[in-house]
C-alpha cells in the first residue's frame, strides 16, 4: 500500500517513523510520503486560505492549491484506484469495518489534512466525479480538533496495522475490539499477581484454557453492553452462542432477530392481577399433551388466581421475579414494558406450600423451592430463559445469603425443560407426584448446589 499525506504541518508525521509503523516502512510493507501543501502555492506568503464566501468567522483552505497538490500526488502514484480521505467533523464516523476494508482493498490512500474552517467543498465535489478516485470524508468522533493531522495518524495506523506482515502475531488482531465478534475486547492483566491490593482474576491463573476463554468472552459481552450498547444491535445473528445470548439478556439486551431491551424486577404487592394474568397465559404452554383442558383450567383457577398471587406477594419468603421486554432498536421509541416470563420461588416453609412440594425433606435446610419458571414461547432461543433463571438465583442469594441450594420439580416427560435445568447446574435427586386439576403427573426433583455451581457474575446485581 502507498499512502500520501498532505498537510501544512508535515513535521507532525514524524511519529510514523517509530515503532511498528517505522519498521513496516523500512521493510517495504507500505510506502508513505508526507507533502507540504504550501509547496504548491505561488505567492510570496505561501497562502493556502481565504475568507469564507458569504462571510463568517475563520478561514477556508483554497481549492486551487489543493487541486494542484492532489493532481500531482495522484498522478505520480499511478494507481488504478485512489481513496482520498478527508478528515472533517462532518464526516462519517471511522469504524473498524472501514479500516479493514481499506487495508484489504486499497492500493493508494491519500489523506488531505484540512485546517481552519476546512477545505473548500468543491475539492471533494470535483474528485468525487473522477472514476479513479473514491472520496472518504471521515470523523474520529463527535468533537472538533484544530486540524486533520491527528485524525490522519489515527486512520493510517488503524489501516496499516491490518496489512499482512505488519503485526508479528496476526492472531493478536482477531480478539481485538470491533473485530470478528463485533465486541469490545476483554480486560488485560499481567504480573505481579497482586498490585496495590488488587488481584488478577483467579481464573486467569488457573491454567484452565477453556475457563479462561469463557471468562474473556463473558467480559467482552458485559463490557460491550455497558460501554457500547449500540454495538449490540449490530452483532450478526450467527455470531452469538446460546450462552452469549443469556449473558446479554441479563445485561438488558436481546440482539437480532429479537431486538428488544430487557429488565428484571420483583413483582410488587399491588400486581397480583397482572401476575395472575401472565401465569394463566403461560402455564398451558408448558403442559404435557395428555392433560385435558378442564384439568388445566381447574389448576389455573386454584393455584394461579388473583387471590393466590395476593398470598404469594404478601409472604416475605416468596419471591416473584418478572422478565420484561420492550423494543430497543436505535431510533425506536421505548414502548410499554411487556412481561415475557417470571419465576416464583419459596424460601422457608410457608403454610400454603403443599407437603409434596416442600423440598427441605429432600435437599435439607437452607434450600429454596423454585415453584415456577415460565417464559412465553415467543422468546425461546433468545437467551432470556437462562438469564431469568440465573438472575433469580443471584437475587435470592443477595437477599437470603443463608441459602446454599435451590430445588424444583419438572415433568419427567419434558425433556426440553430437564435439559435446560441440567445445563444450569440442577441435578436429579428424587421423584414426586404432582397434581394438576386432579390429574397425577410424575415429576423429577432436581437440586442445584450453589457451592458447586456458583451464580455467574453476569447475573449478579441485575434485578431491580
């Protein structure tokens, strides 16, 4: 690649002679030349600017001087195609995708560094007409610099470091921010293991490469959601695994194809009617095919009624956690939050809990009972179910620190649910008979030990 930079301060670019950029120039990976725009002036004062047409503050760089400079530089390079990059606050924000494209497809790059109020607009307009020139007005961000030199250096380095042979280990480019995953890069640490009371995360010193890889992925997802949520909406659908989607859902995002914001909150005492409505709607979606409609209806009337939820919400040892969604794509107004799912958990032994559901007998003391975990089938595959479950675990531990286990019962024929719970650390420890409208159902009892399967950090301090 050949790069020509035109500026009235050519000495600014001495920095290109150092570090990897200097080595790349010496090795011939790229050719760079810096030009002084004033060399194309013809007056004794070497004038490159004039007052703006129509009046106003500042000065505008002259098109005739720029035209002569660009003509010579482009002709001298002899490239079939030239990209003319013009740093300007009104330009397109520079992205990793753009510099990746420049590095892969550009043989000749010219950077025209403006000053004052910028370069006369006709310069850009003229060269856009030429079939051999592509004009790229670009910006580093929503702020203004004195000139284009800083932006030019950023563009040149961001592009050139992607050239083959520029970086010693090309694998170091793969995990960087904005690269293949579209995420921000994970935090980096090095020795000493402890510095000023701060430790390197233990997983990075464990020697378990798979755990290290998983931790770094989690950190990238969480960091992106926190600092650059706009990037979440741009992630390609196939770039995310199920575990990635669970993490992002816990951080408040359902990426494409769902494009929803998420929040988790505890149901309030005045919401018994709303809780009953969502529970009554979701329960039939999880029922086995052999259950008759009248049995399902009877169960809803007896166990999921508004009075039942009033009792649940009045009990300090019962937790109802709601997962709510709202459209979240850029430029779309936030709408009313819609309940997508919920969990209902009993801590202790409330009087209304039937004996066959009391898992203390099976799992021992300090065990909560996850009575209900339901998600609208529209959101299956979004990661929201796993996020809701883990956020529930975290919320319970935050408010009931004595808990060491949590148990549940699931229909023995519901393979999807059993696989889901096993994936989240639940292990079979017994059986029970569960009545739905007088119909007996055989359930497997499963328990998760929080000491063996700790709540992940991405689910903590999430619920409101």
